C-alpha cells in the first residue's frame, strides 16, 4: 500500500473535491469509481486531467478524489483546481506553468441568492400601475 503523498482541496460553485495525489502509474478514481464511469464522458475526464497534461505528469501519479456537492461541471472544475494545487505543493517549480494556464485561480462565481418579494434572484413580479 502506498502512503498518501499529497492532499489538497479544490472548490467550484458548490462542489468540493479532496484530491489525494499518489506516486503511481496514472489511475484516476473518483468516489471509488473509475473516472470514466463517474463523469460519463471522455471530454470531462480530459478536462479534469488538464493540469497533469500541461505539466507532463500524466502517467506519474495516481489521483484519488472524493467530491461532493454541485453538478458534474462544478465537480470537474473543483477536481481540476485540486489537482493543480496538489502538484504545486509537491513541486513548487510547476506554479508558473499552472498559473499561466489559469489552473490555480479559484472561480468565484456562485449562484446569487433569492431575495424576498421577488420570484427569483433578480426577476421581479410584474408592475401594475392600476
């Protein structure tokens, strides 16, 4: 059994991903399932692994992920940020490469809350003059 070498957290919208980066041969497990089975699309798996591809570490690490909250797109974004942070804590020299590709920036966009007296966050009830 390999020891846990790196743990990091990534967030996007309401999704939170805990990333365990282990020395290995490139396995990618999300919530105890193969990544392809969990994300249901090769494009999403490729998107989540972008930080490893850019830094040319694709076959060097096993990635184990626990992700919760949000939808699939938010979860992929959280996984991507978590992998990038784990790579930087493992090797500080990768920071500039990941920063220039935008993988270390936390996307701050969240759903705006609904306000009272309105049907949605910004939509208002129809105004009637009379």
